[in-house]
């Protein structure tokens, strides 16, 4: 490993069927007022809401609510959340839901006392919170896996007026203080959302894997995570209530993006920039925007990182490299990946998400350009990848 880095992850995890009991250990550490953040109300239908509220009340908390967090949280919703947090004088924000709810809770936590427009400060200028800024602690109860938001400082917000969807990865002060991970809480998730989350996990790993040329331990870790994900995803697609498969997927999601495997590496993230731009224009499900643009993007950068793609083919997809060039091996790996994605039921074309050819130039303009991967795309290349994705 050639990079220099500092590693710290302050989030405490409670994992397994009894994980919710961890709230009884954590809640006494915080003040009386809790802002309960959740999405469209599915947690009320599946009983998780009642269980969480009962634990909050048992611990003597005054519960304030901030419901209605959408899959792609907006600047308008963020403003509302800040107002609710201040009105509640919140001592803790408890996010119950998937990655969007966790992302939103972190955005509220660092924005409520900000004193200026958080969109401008954090998402356009990419500034960090002042050292003396009060940040409201966040805890998470996960009901959907994919984003890894339960153990990192990432927070993605959408500005519909500007047609921009931007993520800010905050430092450890914004990480959730604790997260509750019970795989059973993901069982009621529709299959489309489950599969979308699975690909989000894969994309997180690949964004960090396809960079660098050194012999990096992180790459070996990621290859193992990918093999486990592929195996468990195939089981879960056929048997969504298989606890072992769903628990493995949940654990992989956390380790895919809790900052560990990025250490010592440059990282790419252009697939996410393309997918987030699509999401800003369509409000489509995040994981599916990633799957729709991935294959055209990877084929485009393949000539610039052939050796790594060949390693990926052999180590993850079991392509036999004997008697083949690196390029042949690499292409076979991408073909195997594409076949797996299609079999799993992922969206493979932007047109399936409502994108038309007339929208592509606008999406291209909304796409941020990253410089950590094997090729820095030009504006023309971004548009070309989107056209191929259509």
C-alpha cells in the first residue's frame, strides 16, 4: 500500500435479530428530546415504528417526528427538517429507514445550527462545518441496505430547481453515533428496491476498486466482498426471506462504504456522478440509475485500466486467463458481470427510467467530473457514455 492515511470510524453497530435492544444502551447517553425521522410510513405498517417508539418512551424520551423523507431528499425537505430539529431542541436525531433517511438525518444534524444556506455551504462550496458548530448526534435503525450511510459521514441531497444531486462526505463528527442493523427489518422491502440496493453496494465497491496500480490490501478485501455479494444476491433474489443471505448483504453494504477499503487508494466515483445526475432529472431509484450507466462507462475506461479489469475478471468472475490477452480476459469479466446484472433484474438502459434522448445534454451538464479513476472524462465523453446507456 503506497498511500498515507488516518483511519477512524466512531460508529457503534448493533447487528442481528436482537439488535434493536441496543437502543436501551444508547438512549440514556443523550438528552430528553428525540427527533424521529422516517420516510413514507412503511415502518408503521410493518410494526417497526411501534417498537421504536415504545423503546423511546420506556427511556423517558419526548418524541418529535419528522416524517415524509423521500427517496432523494430535497433542499426543501432539508429546510423543513432543520426547522423541526430547532423547534424540538433535539438532543438526538433517530433515523429509522433506508439510506436516504440516514443521509437526510445527517444533513439536518450538521445544518440545523449552521446559520447559512447548507446547500450553498456544504453541497456547492464543499465546506466543512466549523469546529465550534453544534452538530446534533444521529442514530440509525436500518430498514433497507445499500448506501452504507449507517457507518459513514456521507449525505446526498437533491436540488430540484438546479437539477443537481450532490453528496458531501463529512468527517467523523457527522458519522452516526450508533446504528441498529437487524436483517429481518429488510424483509418487507419490495424486490425491486432490494435488487437496487444490492447493485448500489456493488457499485460502491467497484468505485473504490477500479483505481490505482499498486499491490493494495484493500483490493483483496474488496474482491472477497464482491464474491460474497454475488453469491448472497443470487440466493436472495430467489428467496428474499433467506436470513443468512440478507444478513450477509447487510454486512457487506456496511463495509463497502464505511471508509475502510478506500484507505491507501485513489477512488473513482464517476458512475455515481452519472447516476446522481440521472436521478436529479428523473427522481429514479438510485441503484438503478447506477446499473443503467455502469457497463457503458466501464467499457469506455477499460483501455486505461486493462490490467485491473483483467484481475477483476479472474478474481471475482472466475474467468480463466490462460491463453488470453489481458484485454480478452477483461472483456470476458465485464460480459459475465453484465449477464449477472441482467439475470438479477437490474435496469440496464436509461430509457427504462424515463430518460429520453432530448434529456441527455441536460443530464451531462449536471454530471460532476471526478479525477480518481483510470480516465478523467471530457464533457464529450460523458455525453457519449450517456448515449450508449440509453
